[in-house]
């Protein structure tokens, strides 16, 4: 008994070659996008604009600005908390943008980055 494979499923070398070309194109697109994402810069603020963080797509902090009004020698802990919140928000923004842009290329396939 012979099994019949539906049209478009499996197939011969032509389908495999087309699939490999498509995967290679996706890999090239992802590499180009990753390079672009790494050059982007993001400005994020916290504490009502009292702390501003500039971060790049490599998740490197480029600068932190603190408004003088928030500097209270008797309450350093609040300033530290706001700086941490700003840095964490900056990292989240980079990650969210990177994920969103990659999904445009991969069509939402989870974990495709790890395959290439």
C-alpha cells in the first residue's frame, strides 16, 4: 500500500530548496535587523521625569540624568529606587521593541532566533 502525500506537503528537492532559500533569507533579514536594533537609542524617564536614562539596543546604558530636585541627602533610597526603575524600564523597552521587530520577520514563530 502506497501512502499519498497531499500536494504541497513534503515534496521533492525543489520544495526543500525553496524552503532552504526562504530560511536563509529569513536568517539574513534577522541579522540585518539585529544590527539595526543594536544601533538604536531609547530615552526613558521615571519618577515623573526626575530621572532619565538613555540606552542603546545592545542594552548598554549611555547616560543617566538626575534632576537636582530629587537629590535629597536624607532620602538617597528614593533616588536609588527611581534610578533602578528607570533602568529596568529602559531595558524592557529595548526588549519589547526587539521582540516586536523580530516577530515581523519570523511571522511570530517562537524561538526562531535560536535556530539561525
